[in-house]
C-alpha cells in the first residue's frame, strides 16, 4: 500500500482504488502510457471523453466496458448523487473511439464502492465490496443479457409434487428476484420441506436464469451433509436425471472451490476462514458457532477480524447465496462473509427473530408457520405430558457422615468415601455436581408406566407385549446420557440395542499398545440411520444431535431431561417430532402404530414452561466457558483478548491437572505440553518477540531498501506466523480433552436420597386442546350433514343406518382428509380419551371404523364414544341370544357359523347386500346358493334384519 503522508484526500482515495483494482486483476495505466495489450483488463486514469476526463475508464480485451468515478472518503454519503455524473461519462464518446454507452459503472471512495449494471431492467446501483474481475466482465458481455434481465424470463413453475406452501415460496421468491430485491426471507416451519423448496428454486435458477454458481450456506457440517443428500436425491419434473447428474455439487472440505462447481455447500465458518486465507480444522464445523459466547460477546463489540479481498474467491464468485437456518448464521462475525459477495441472499428459517427480519429488509416472501403446517396436515401437532419428581423440583442434601461414591467424570472410575460435611444440591446441580440415580430412575419408570396407561395405550403386539414408540431423549451432557441409557435398559428390561446414544462425535476404535482393536468404535450416522429406518433402537438419547435437519420421521415421543432457554433452540428440538410419515413407512419400524397423527412431548424438567429468550448471548454470564474460547481459536479467530484469556485459563489448568492427564494431553497436541502451548499464545501478541522475529527477515535486506512500509510488512508477517503457530495446535480432540479435564473432576453419586413422583399427567393445555378438537369435529360434521350422504343419514334419517355402505364412509373420510387433515379420526379419538369420554380403552383397528364410532357419538346415537366394531359384536350377541331364548334355538350350528361370517363382513364393510355373497369369503363356502340352502326363503329377511340390528 502506498504511503499516504502529505497526500490530499483525493490522492488517498485514488491510491486505495488503484490497489483494489490491482487485487481484482486490473492493470492501472496513466492516459499517457496506455498499452491495451498489456493485460486482459486495463484501467486507464483520467481518460478524455467529450464531456471531460473520466477518473478511470475500464477496458477488457482492448474494448471500453465501464467507468469509475472516484471521490474522496468523506464523500461516501454522496455516492448516490454522483451516479448522474458517472452515467454522463458512461454515455459519452471516448477520445479516438466511436463507442456505444458503457454498461458497467462504479462510484468509489476506496472505502465505499457502488456499482450499476446499465444492462439491467431498471438499472439500480448497489454497494459492492470491491471491483469485479476483468474475466467476469468478459463473461457477462459474452452472455449478452445481465442476470437480472435473465430472471425476468423464468418460465412458470411446474407445481407437480410441490406442497401449496412450497409453491407460494418459490413463486414469491422469483417475483422478488424480478423486482431486483437483493435479500429475501422464506419462513417455513421445520418439517415443511425448506431444503426441498431450496433445491427446487436452485435448479430453476441454474436452468432458466443461467446462474453461474450458487452457494448453499450452513452453520454445521451435519447440515451440509443433509443438504448434499437432498441435492443428490432431487429429481426435477422436466428431466429424468437426478440434480447431481445435471449439475456439479461440491461440499467444501478445504479452501478449494472447484471452477466447474455450480452448487457449493459450505459452512459459514469455512467460508470466513477462506476469506482470511486460512485452513480450517473440521472440528470447527461440528457445532453451530452462534452458540459460542466468546464470538457472540466479542463480535457484538465490533471487534471482528475483517475479511479482506481474496483474489481466488472474488466478490462475484456466487450469483445467489442460500442461507440455511438464517436466524442464527447472519450476525456479528458472519455478516461480513455475506457482505463480501455481490449476490442475491435468500434466507431459510423456521424461527426468525427481529434481527432476521431486519437483515432481510423485511422482505419476507413467504411465511408458513408451524400452526399452518399442522392445519394443512404437513406436520403433526403435539401434546404435552408432564412428569415431576420431588428431587427434580427441589434438590436434596447429602449429609455429613454418609458413605457415597464419588465418580471421575472422564474415566467414570468410582471411589467410596465418607462425607465430611453436608452437601446441599439444587435442581440445577443435578447431573453436574451431583447425580441421583433414583431421580433418573423414577422419571424413566414413570414414563414407562404412563406410556402403557395413558400416552400410547394401544400398542400391544401379536405376542401380547407392549411396543415402545420411537422416543428421543434430550440429555444435559455425555455423562448424563450414559446414566440415562443404563437406567432405561434396566427399567425396560431390554438389551443394548433397545437404547442407544446418538451424537455427532465419531467413537473411534479403542486399541491396545500393539495396535489391536479391543473395542470397536461406532459411526454416529449408522446409529442414526438404524434409529430412523430399523426396529431397534426404540429409544435414542442425545446431547448434541438437535441441529435442524436431523430427520427421524417415525419419532412419536420427545422426552426432555434437560431444560432449554433459547426459543429458537427449543423450536428446533420440537421440530424433531413434527414430521409426518405415511402409515406403511411407520409400520416398518413400529408394527403396532397405525398412523402418526401427533407426537407427545414428555416434559420431565419443565422445558415447556421455562422462560425462553430470543437469542443466546443475552442469558450468558460475562465469564466465557473455556469450550467457547477453544472453539474461537480453532475457528481461526486471532484476537489478543482471546489468546490471553485462553492462556490464563491454561496456566490455571496446568496447576490443577495430574501428571497422567498431562501425558495424555500430548497425544492430542502434537507433543506440545501446556507450558509450551501457553507460551505460544502469549508470544503471538508480544511486541518484543514480534520485532525480534521480524528483524531476522529485515536483516536479509540491504539497508538502503529498508523502507518504513517494508519494516511494517515484516512485522505483520512475523506476527501472522506466530499466530498460526499458536492456533494450529488446537483441534477438536484437544479441545474436547481440555474442556473435560478442566471441569470439576468428580461427581457425587447420591444413592441414599430416594426420589418420588409428584405429578404425572397431561398438561391442562392438552385438555383444553382436546375440548377444542372434539368441538371442531362435531361442528364440521354438523356443517356437512346435508352434503355427504352418510352424514345425512346419521343425522336426518337414523332409521336408514342399515343402508350406509363402505363407500359412503370412505367419502366422508376423503372429504375430511382433504378439508380438515387435523381432524384425523385417530387424533379426535385421542382427544376423547384425554377428556375420559370413552367407554373402554380399545381404539378400533382401522380409521374408518373409528370414524363411524366418532360420527355415532357426535350425532348422539351413542351417549359415550365406543368402538363401532365392538358395538357390532355386542349387538350381534344380543340378537343371537334373543333368537335362542325366544324361539328355542332358532339357528343350527352351521347357520350360526354363516351368520358370524356375515357379522364379520359388516364389521369391515358396515353393510351387506345379497350380491356380496358372491365374493370373498362367502364364495369359497358356496355363496348365494349355500345361504339359500341354509336359510331358504328367510334369506332376504335375515340379511335385512342383520343390517338393521347391527347398525343399531
């Protein structure tokens, strides 16, 4: 950079602009020394036009293409006023040339730069981070129309296979593009198909708007993998090939962006490190960086390390950027990444907050809430079941003199000791300072009991055994998860496969000193896939697998054993249960489940009632967890505060840990001990050390060439080397080890205080909701009673009930599914159960029978809800009994068997006609002829009588 001393503001601005042009690949020439063959892109200063000299005229491949109007820095606020001046130059004739108007126009102070592409429909200036490369401009000219013009001719959407909300989102988004709105937000409930919506519009942008490259931005590696899967399976309506056969999709795992990739999937952390010219350890991509309080606090004080222009990733690298989970990926540090690129930004989120709306300039192109998705039958609703125990609510005291186990958190090794003093523990200390097995056991035991009696009572398999619905348990820590898993296996009397831990962390093979595997590791993806697609595990316990996109559609219960304070996080956790699944797929993994009409949150910690905040940082205490300091360093943040804070923590840790722990640490740190690691962190910002290191380089240069700028550069390089040396030590494994080893080493195991369940019931809101559902169902039937034949008979001509056929009931069902998917018979039935308005607990075996039962209850034929199949059974037995008492055994055994067959037919078809006797199962027994032989001329009368009696 040129030295700015003794220069006026205009010259300083020009110097900055020259530097920016050079970085973007332009050669800057003065008007007296023009050589248009010297480079693909030439920027000529002070080029004469017929309206005066233009500050810079840009030439690509020897042809004039654009101009730059330069202003001094304090004129930044006036750049929009300057547009007219720059436009005049662009429309002027250049000296010696009979040129057309120049399409590409910039106004710049060297700090703020604005750009207008005059080929656009309604050309509108926009702020850009720097100048576009000459190669890019050559490419734009070759394509002829600008991308904003190409967007106008996108054809109408083929709506096949898309849900209504997805159609609205794609259409509104494309309308927003056509209006040249640079930012757009799609709010769509978890489970409503956000990623599928994104793949749909990404495909259309590549195919119909000829977009060059699109970035799909995530904030965890797991979400990147999920997005990649979605692109791999996506098949457009207008082509029989998969997306990945048509376009190149690259998920970034290094700083290399392939020149032929058309869709890039990357974490925002990786992109930030690329723009800073650094490599990123994959461990920095595992957790959502928005959870890191150090980054949050630091960046909110505007101390973010700024990104700089990176020639290999120019500002025009992407035409569109899709930001997944946009409510958490766009603030503080990460906003710079988005500001760097000259691209349209499309945010996807289920849970926006005020900042999200602000960032996307309130351009919400579609809002599809969880409530709407439930009403449309895209997601399922939930009920809340509460379990409270004495110790969960109030804690307990371990008395002095008691003998208790103390357990090492890392090795799980126990030692038996007598307590010297009382230890009082509150609910928040549970599973951290103190573990009370009885507290976990009582929650699990109560859950098991409530499942069978109340939550999902009708889950008995063909062997008479209860089948546990697929359950996901949220635990506080790894240690807590392990305790829960052991207790679940014991309480449910099941083996290892029944209950497993799902996590992001790969469990590596354990080897002995000779390298032989003594314990096989497990890949988290394989456990997650088994949980999703196989019968076992029935219950999974997780600490970190909460990130959006971790789909397990057959989930029917979420058991909260940890509280959550962030509203967004809580919504995402709930989102694990909302997915719909068709009955066949559900029954592949849960044989006794009929349909997934809802899911249940079992709240054992008050998570559904605790106060929630809009964003994480507000609830954080000023002291930053060491885990977050480690995460920030691994992510490539080089900040003096950060390095020194971490060094201080490590100095303290060095004094606390055992020699065995110090030896173990060397395995993860590349052989560096804590003293060396700490020294490197401090040295990186020690001016004396930096100067000493820089001096070695400076001394290699002749004294006459040692300018102040060169000396500054040498110091800067020396410090960069020291920072790199210090930060590259940190990786996922070392961080995990340091974080765990510094925590309180031991937990007290309180096996003395026994817990008791104090509450186990549906939340009152569930009762209110059940009343609402029953009311909605009754009102819907009432409103449609004249229009649908079966309903008309039930309500208006109950004596004709014997004429109601299978087809009529199916018509009611189809209309209900179409208009009110939320009023699925199974779900309405459960609402009656919640209100204890059911005779017996057995739900009918199929939905149509449940529907008939519900209609009979709603229109007053039955005073209590009872399963229609058992009503038919009871009516039949009563009728037979009457026949045999009144007329002294009217029917023979063979006739009785035939009548039972008719009764079974009515159970499944609600009605029987003479002609039905020609079909299964009657045809195999002789059909109409056989019945005539058995009953003679009474045949028709008996069929009519049975229809009437059974439908009573």
